[in-house]
C-alpha cells in the first residue's frame, strides 16, 4: 500500500484540502475521497516525499509516538465527540492536526476503517504498538454503553497519570545514572591513558612500591590490556550483530553462532538489508544495526593498535564466550518461568524492591479501576490488567486470581494468599467488594501508592547523589594518592 500526498476540493463548499492517505493506487484513493465528499485534483507519492522518505523514516526512530502524544490525541478526540461532531469527522480533524508522521498514518488508516463501517475499537485493533489492549477494550465498552466521550476522558486521565509517574521516576534517576556513566568513563580514560604514563617512571626504581600503588598499576594494566580491549569489542559486536540479524529476519531470534561467524563482516552486510525495514516501521531496533556496523569496524581496526595479536585474540575469544553465556541467560529470562523468577527477585531487592512493588501495585489498581468504571467485565478487566502490570510475578498472581474468581472466590482472597500484594491493598479491596465501592477503593489504593512512590523516589535520589559523589571522589582520590605517595617517598629518599 502506497502513501499519497493529495489535494482536493470539498464538493459542498469548494474549500481546498490536502493531506496524506494510504491507498493501493490513485484510483482507489479517488474513490475513497469521493465517499467523503472530496473531489480529488492531484495525487502523487511526490518527489519530495520519495527523496525525504528515508531520512524521515530514520528520524522517526527519534520521534516515536509516546504515551503523552496518545493521551493528548485522546483528550482532543473526547472534546470533539463531546461537542457533537461525528466520530469519522473527529478522527479526520485529528489526522490533519497531529505532527508526528507515524501517528498521522495510523489515524489515516483508522479513519479509512471507520468509513468502511468498522467500529472504532475494531479500527484501533491493528495498531497495538500505539493503542494497546487496554485502550481498545475501554473504547469497545464505551461504544457498547454509549459513553464513548466519558471513556475517552478516563483514558486520557489514565494515560497522563501513567506518563507523569514514569516521568517523575525517570527524572529522579537521570542525574545519578548520568553521574555514574560520566564517572565510569573518566576513570576508565584515566586508567587507560593517564595512569600508565605516570606509573612508568616507577619501573626504573629498584624498590618495592606500596600495596595500593601496585594495586593501581595492576588494575590499569588489566583495563588497558589487549585482552580487555578484544573482549569488550567482541562482546559488543556479537550482541549488536545478533540483534541486527534478528531484525533482518523479521524479529525472529537467530542463533548466536551466526553472529559469531559473521562478526567481522556483518556490519556491512546487515545494514542495507535491515535499515529500510527497520526505519520504515520506525523501529527502535535500528540502533542495533548501527551498533553492528560501528563495533564490527572497531573490532577490526583495534587489531592494528595492539602489541600482541595473540592476546587480542584471547580477549576476542573470551568476549564471544561471555556473549554466548549472556545469550543463554537472556534466553532463559525470556521464557515465562524465567520472567517470573527474575521479577520475583526484583521485588525482593533490599532497596529498590519496595519501589518496584509500589509501581506495579499502583499500575494494577489504577488500571483495574479505570476498566471497571468504563463498564468492562471483571474477568476481562483482569485479563487486560495482567498484560500492563509490567511484572511477571504479579501477572501470574493476577492470572491465578482470575481462575479463583471463576470458581466463586472474591478478588481479595487469592491476592492475599499470594503474599505479593501488601496487606493494606488486599484489605482495602476486600472492603470495597463488601461495600460495592471497589472502583473507588482501587482509586484510593493507586493514589496512596503514587504518593509513596514519589516519597520513595525522592528519598532514593537524595541518598544516591551523595553516594555517587563519594564514590567518584574516592576513586579519583585513590588514583591520586597511589601516584603521589611513591613520588613523595622517592623525593624524601633522594634528599
């Protein structure tokens, strides 16, 4: 299906219109526009679009449709529907208004399906990357109950709340993570480029060095060694190549040995095969293609800068072995049992486990409350909630709870038996079930845990920032102390 830029005239008013529309050919496009009361005057894929499509598709990687974009679009759609504008015309107005090409194309296809007689929910189903099952099922419930406007407003509120919470967590952790990355890079550069030159003068001394200086020299030699360089580059190259090959095969996993065999040439081979496919879907995995090219070239060029090719080859072998072990581990983690075990460990971590649990419980409570308020049946709502929690351990608990509910149990009973949900949550859910106010109780749970998440994140941030400063200062101080003390001792010996 091609994408056409078209211009036309509205038959009733003579107003000029233009836009972008997917169609098999110009004839199909003309018929589709005629049904909407638009007389087509010109339509083409356009030389400008053809020339800029590859660049636009590549830039689309960095212009993904975010939750905030969908929430804003949903809010605008609710306003238009609430004003009495027909749904098809409302979607058409949003199509002309949105800026992001990916969202514009999706809305164009949704509008076409609506014109063909499909329901709004059915029109959204083919685009799960933008409209997840939560969104589609709530829209379906709104259409069935005649409350689409209210459902869209609830969806907008829900998505904005989720985006706000995610933004707070990301913003709070951004500074410590940035400090860790910058500090690690600086210390690595010092170990590779600075420390060997300064400590080389100690080699001519016929005296024992302090233990801390010997430890610094050992660490520097390991970091700057050919083995380490080969291991790091080989590990990065194998991982990037494997992901790039997987992308070229349509997302199917490829055996790691295929990447190992192609390690020196895969960058040049994979790029032309996958760049177009990845970019055309605005797929973030195109980064693996770029990484495959860069790391493969760097792996070859680094061989000319090492003193010992044998040691470099040992490092490459070690990197490949580590990559294979990681691949096996990640393969296990990708299985249902592996996900449950991994997420169970995350929930029990000493410091961050409580934060992960709060985030999952808050998402569970708010999502379930939103679905129930929109008229979605309880069992169907639990099935949807299970897929948006983001923690496989809690997902399994919700799945088991749905089975118990089918057998006649209440919601609170299986959640309490699992031991995963805090007692306060299960108690409030039980009270809500008895009083017939389950939705409001779930809303209260979500608000309470959102507040706790904010407090926890602020506390962790306040703790992490000084810890990062102490860590970086201690590392730099250790390097300076280990270098200066032998120099001072040497000066005292000379005097």
